[in-house]
């Protein structure tokens, strides 16, 4: 009942913006077909590099033509498998009398590479660049459907935002899958802490890290990349339970082929026309939020989901997410919310089990369309290849094979989901409580103020953080410096917590999708750069973060704050391309609005 109430509220709130979006989609859907719109010169450019057969077939509209938007590059392990996907897609389309073309590529940067580095300041804005690049790729307007090849942090949200501008077309997201499991996440985290305290050297740490990130495929922890996969399935834009199938396997290849066949059937030239605008709806967006809370997903999606929904004319907020989290049980324990990785999660029952459990409690909107058809039944079943070599979806996954990884809705790991919104005189922020033990979910302590990540590290090295405190790292918001992730701080604060100190982090920046055991109120809005009171805090002010009551406040009176001067933002360098993004920093919206600059 609660989920329906939230859904109805979102539908009512979004009435005008959703109607405007659908009117735009109808305008494109009702336009003359491409063979009638494009001139002979237009078509000659479209097919100049194609085979003799396709030079005739594509302009004549003989079979659907699929546009592929790819984030392939061979430096990112998650995207390296996409090198061969276009050929698989083209051959599968051709077998059905259809065609496929690579419409364009989008940039795909890795937060793992830029974590703690200056390049991270471009990370969040890359989402908007990807959205625009996707739109440019599809702007030739010669396609009957869209395949999106992307996995990681900003790539999938950006692709979806861009593709939704072509919501009259069906869309299919095709994942690459996670790399096989390496060393345990616990061992990796311990090595990072040992390096932070000087117990091991850089060469030893590199060996440990390389044993974790060791082959093609997505990183195996449940961070932003893998949360993206969960949400794309929940939105209905990906074949059921295909997120966590390893690269290079027969099943992975057959699922890529099956994705093309399904998409062809859902084009205007197929038998089951299903435009993306009818898949991404208020109801499916709510389902995505429920899945995020039930699995303890990445906090980055609290930004991305708002921007993704807005691209379809749907208005959601952190308050909606907070209410959904309060109404949704936590069913998964996957690192950083536990020690298992996504391969273990998949083996225990995966998203099929989670979907089944949520449906059993009436926590998902059932009347939705998706690439599997209508309803959610297919999303409770896993794909498999039978003895005859045929792909099918098996029985409903109703049992968890490991109750330390997946719990039932009747006996969940927690009665509420993974996120919490906190508000107070410091603004509004987000906390990922699923990774924070109950004993650490409330803190009230003097603050220590930093305006760079390096300053906090220096304080740790100097021993001045060896006390109860709330670390405030400010001027890290989207308008200040692009809102980089601050995961580099996690080992230092984790060490202090392990030593018995009560610590927390409050910041207008982001944490990694793998933000873990230390209480962190992040995305504080308004940010320090835009008038937030973080800019008026002084060293020693007592700050309270209370996840139970939903509070983030400084115990400072309004009169005292009014008399204080605003701290100045430190100098922002324009190296590594950061100068090119000054216009985006100036135009970006608040974190509560999805931190979008487009």
C-alpha cells in the first residue's frame, strides 16, 4: 500500500512534465518514416560504407535498422568485452533480415582509476557529456531501435538520459557482466588500511589490488556499476537476470543475441512495438528505487535516478527515496554491505530471488511493460541454456541458497532499506545506512574542517584525528569542483573507528558507490559554494548526525551563524581538462535536483 501511495504521489506531481515529454515523443512517433523523410543524398551518406545488400535494404526500409551506442574502450575492464558485441549484434540482426550500425561512441572514464586523483573532478559531469553524446549518436534519425552498450558509474545513467530523448524507439541495454571473483573484499579493505598506516608498501598493496581487479568484466563489489545493472533491469530495459553473467561464457553470448531478437520484435517493424517511453514510467521508476533500497545499492544513484527520471518527465526526490527505503526490507548483504561479491550474490539467487521476495510482499508495481513483455514474472526467473543448446528462462527462484547473502522479506537483514535522508540546519544529505553498523549510526562530536582530501590525510598522518570528531570536507559539491568521490578518505576514517574513536564524515561531495562502514552524510545541499552553512562552520562546532531521526545539524544558533563570515573556496586548478568544464560548474543544478548541468 505504501509503495502505491508513493507511486500515485509521483504520478500526480509529474503530471505536467510527463505530459510534455510524451507530447514530444508523439511528435517523433507520428513523423513520416525515415525512407520518406531523408533525401537521396542523406541516404547515400548513411550507407556509403555498407555492403551492397545493405546499401539497398537500409534506405528502402527493408527490415529494422538498429543503432548501437557503445562505451567500448579497452582500458576499462567492464567495457573491454564490448569490442566484439557490434559484430554479434549485426550478424544476429542480419539473420532476421534486419540491419545494425554503430551509431556512435560515448566516453567512459573509470572512477577506480581517478579515485583520489584530479581527474575525478570530471567524473560526475561525464554523465551529462555521455547523455549529449548519445543524443548526437542517434540524431541521424535513421534507426528503428537502440542498443546501448555500457556498464559503469556515469555511463549507464548518461546513456539512458540521452536515449530517452528518442523515447519513440525501443531500447535494449546489454551488459558485459562481472569479472570472476578474486581475493575477498575483506582482504582488499584490510590491505588498504595497512597501507594507510605504513604496515605494507605500495608494491604489496598493488599485488593485492591486482588480485581483486584482475580480468575483463565489471568490478565485483556492489558499487555504482552493478547498482546500475540492477536498476536497468528494474526499469525493464534489460533482459531479465542478465546483469551478473560473466564475460566470455556461452550464456553471455546467447543473451546478447537474444537481446537483439527481442529488440527487433519491439520495433515498429516487429510484432510487439514497445517504445522506451512506455517502459520508463512513474511505476517502473518506483520499482527501480525499491530494488535499490532492498539491495543496499550505491548512493551515486540517488543523484543519477533523479536525473534519469527527469529525462522522461518524471519528478522524484530524495524524500521519495527515503519513504521507499523506510517501507522496503533490506534483503541483500553484498560488499560493502557484507563480505560477498556479486558473483556470490548471483549464485545465492540474485535479482530473481529479490524480485520474487518483493513481489510476495506487494512492494513492486506489477502493471509495467518491459523488454520481456508485460509484468514482472520473467524477472523472477534466471536464463539458462538447456540440453538442446536453447536459451530459456527457468523456474521461479523462490529459495536463497545462502541466507548470509540473501534473506527473505519475512526475515530480512533489516526491516528498512539501505538509504536514509538526513536534514537540518546544515542542509539535506544522504546516508548509506546498510553498510553502517547500528552502533555507529548516531554521532555528536566536535567537527574538524577540511577543504581538500589531502588536508584530511595530512591530519591523519600528524595524529590530530585521534579523537572523537565529525570530519567536514567542504567545497566538494558540483558547483565547486564537479563533486568528486572522496573514497580515498575511507581507509583513514575506518582505521580511527577500528581504534575505538567515534567518527563520521559530513560533506557536500560524493562517496564511492562502495562507501562503507563509516557514517557519512554526503551530497549535502545546498553546498558550501552555493550558500550552504557548511561554509560557516568553524573548527570545534559540535555536529550531530542521527540516522534514526534523520538529522544532520550543527549545534550552533541561527544568530551565531548570521554573524559569521563565509569561508573561501580554495583555488581550483584547470589542468587535466578541468578548465573545459567551468561552464558546467557554473550551470549545474543542486544535488537534490540530480546535479545536472543540461
